[in-house]
C-alpha cells in the first residue's frame, strides 16, 4: 500500500469517526459539566427532588468510573499507534489495525458519555431536560460575552 493510499485511508477513518460522534458532541455541548444538580439555582429552577438528585449522583458515579477506564484505554491505544508510526520499519497493516482499535476505544468513550446524558434525560424527563439545555446554553452565551468584553477591555 502506498503512502498516499495509507494517508487517504487514515483521513477517511478520521472523517467517519467525526461523523459518527458528531451527534454525541452536539448533545453533550448543551449539558453542563460536573454535578450541576447540586447547584441550588439549577436544582430550584428544575424543581429536582432529593430522590432525583440521589439518582443523578448514582448515574454520575457509575458513569465516571467507566469514563476513567475508557479514557485510559484511549490513551493506551493512542500510545500504541504513535509507537507503531515512529518505528523504523512501517508496518501499514499493523498501523491500520491499531488505528481501528483507537477509533473503537474513542467510540466506546463517546458512547459512555452519551449514556450519562440518557440517564439524566430518563431521570428528569423531557420538559426539564429541555430547560436544563436552555439554561446551560444561556450560561455559555453569557460566559462567552463576558470573555469577549474582557478581551476588548485589554486592547
């Protein structure tokens, strides 16, 4: 396999991955990070019960444990790919196989992130889930506005 074909295959694989995880990224960007349900203003605005907060804590802990392992897998597979690419003799078949393992690990990580979002949605219901997304989008816009205003003041 020529370098050109190899590069084209790697690029195609990367583009496919982007297309596959784009929906997860799009939904995930509308969700606040961390234990947002412990923030009094968010909790009050969504009218969360103590039982719902406890359920969200359980989902968070379970997901976080999985994410730690999955992130480690992605790092390990990335390291192995870099190691193969930096070897004196390039084994294209091994590199492509390792690239597939890396993409599978990334996909597993993305899936677990989305599973957390699904758990949140099941716990708080559609209407409050939509309010949560709108609340987070509003906060993000305000943060960007403040950052831009701060940048303008430094000029």
